[in-house]
């Protein structure tokens, strides 16, 4: 009897644990839409990437909460997908995703109802869900204004109201926003109230952006705080414009975007890119390569890829990186050894946290470059002559460079995947063994033991 009661208790406990948090569907996109239609619900979609820190924060801290699960499981069919794998890139393109995390609400036909970007707490995420439900009810009003617009109705007041409704729906302003902003005088355009509107531009307009760049330079001399906010808003909009130009195969717009980026002095800022600023903060060469790969401009891609990697290996040499790491590791090891001698466990924990933060902020540039090189090399291999020994060696060299930029289990795993995929199993094994030695030789490392064990298990099976 006790055993039966104990079993029931375990089952009830397991059910409670399982029921907490958002329950995400695991089927295909088509199956998710079919379920939404059957249940007469909207679909909530979490578009994330594996390298996005805020995405991981939402997944670990917000989605598992019971209040969030209770609301979302009742009102939506929930779905999460990696924006860089499987059906993810298609959905990211369809809903014009330019930064992560992006959370999307669509109807059962796959039509956008509302979307937003960035981390939300439990209460705020529920508020976003309530907003999506409310906006779904506004669809008839949006349709009415759309009809007036198509019939030729314009004017600053109408465009402002129409854009505000589109903005509230999360559909984006598109051409309507551009038309509205171009109706404004230079003074009106750069008012505080338009900072967010500028950040929502998603279609590149050279005339509009020329006005913005000139205006921002003037404002920066008079009000630095407002100038910085306007600068950040333009950069955010350039990320969205980049996604649009890729989708529309508009190389002229690409070059215009890069000119604006350079004009604002934002050549490269990996931290801003990772913290929601989007791709506009990445180097111009990476944006060009991204454009070329997505639009199958293979010759341009291969030419620039070779040129870019030669430059990077000179500018970011592994020798200089190792020297910098050696100095940093020696410093933290000295601090930890000192704390151990004093039996100060709290200090050790604090030092390791500080080391983790230093690694995060100091290594962002190299981590992003490593991730890009891996992705770009995969594409290069797909479009090159795979029977050419020289091309194969080149790709192997690039992958090893990517690993050396970020010697972590996660990066080693991705590099090993590529190497095994091209038939270089022993090279993959060598690289995995190397990362184990790197971690072992740095006792101050805060690498997750589970990641280390996963690498060990993989090596044993090879």
C-alpha cells in the first residue's frame, strides 16, 4: 500500500513539474499551424539562436515559470525554433527578424499578428501575450486603413495614424513609416518622440538616411545623449534594412547601408551586436559575405572570403591572442591560489565569476569571429570543388583558425562536426583532445563540467 501511495505521489509530483512553464510543440511548422486552427488559437513563436545570451536567459528564467505557462498554454499554441537551422531561416525571413530573441505571434494562417524583441520577465511576457490577443481583434480596423492607403490617401496625419496602428500590431511600418518620416521637417525628424520610430525603419531609403546621418552629426554636437540614442536607433534600423535587402536581393541597398554605417563611425561592435543591436554592428566584410551567401553570388563570396580571412589572420593572429590569454590566466590563477591559501571559498567563487565576465566581454570579438568563420567555411565548402585538395586544405586551415580563436568545448564541437563531415575524423579527434587539454591546463576555467564530459564521451566513441 505504501509503495502504491509513493508511486502515486511521484506521478503527481512529476505531473506538476511537467505542467510548469510553457509547453512548446515539437512538430513541423505546418503541424503547428494545423493545431492552432483546430484549437482556434494564435501561435506564439520563440525565434532564437544558440549564440544569443538573452535567448538563453528567457529560456532559463522566464519560460519555465508557472504563471507564464498557465497563461500561454491556455491561450496559444507555443513553438520555439532555432532561426539558423531547419525551418528557422525561412521563418526568420518571413517575419523579418533582424535581432534575437524575437518573439512572434501569428494566426493559424501564419499571418503576423504581433512581434517584439528582447528579454521579458514573467509579468511582462504575459502582458505581451495579452497585447497580441488584443491586436488580433484590431485586424478589421487595420484592413480598413490599408484599403484607404491603397486608394491613395496620404498626408502626415493619416500616415502617422496608420503607422501607429501598424506599429502597435507589430507588423512594422515598411514604406508607410518611411513616407511618414519623410513628411517631417528636419527638426521634427530628430525630436525625442521619433527616436523609436527611426529604429523601426526596415526599408532602406538613401534620401531619408542621408538626412538622418547629417542630422545626427548636428545633434551630437548639441545634445550628446540624444545624439547617441539616435545613432543607436539608426543602427537598429540598418539591421532590419539589411535583412530586407538580403531578402530582396538588393545589392545597391546593401552598399548604401554600409555607407551609412561607416558615416556614423560604427565599423564594428560585437557587444552591441550580441546585446540586441543586430547585424549592423558586424564588420562590413561579414555583411557582404552574408549577402553573397544568401543570394548565391558564389564567385563574389569566394573572392571576398579568401581576402577577408587572410586579413583577419594577420590582424587577429593566434600568437598575439595566446600571449594575451597567458597574461590573463596567470593573473586569475594567482588570485585563486591566494584565496585557496586563505581557505576563502567565497572569494574563489567571486573570482571565477569575475573571470567569466572578463572572458565574456574580452572575448566577444573573437567568439563572434570564430562563429562567423565556421559558418562561412561551411558555405564555402558547399560551393567549391570538393575534389580539389588545395580547397579542402584551405577549409581545414580556416576551421582550425576558428577553433584557435575560441578554444571552448562548444566551438571545438562545431569545428569537429565540420571536419568529420568532410572525412577528416582524425583531425576532428585531435581538435577535441586539444580542447580537453586546454581546459585541464587552466584550473581557473569556469567551463561547465557537463560540456567537458560530452567532449570526452564523443572522443571515446570516435
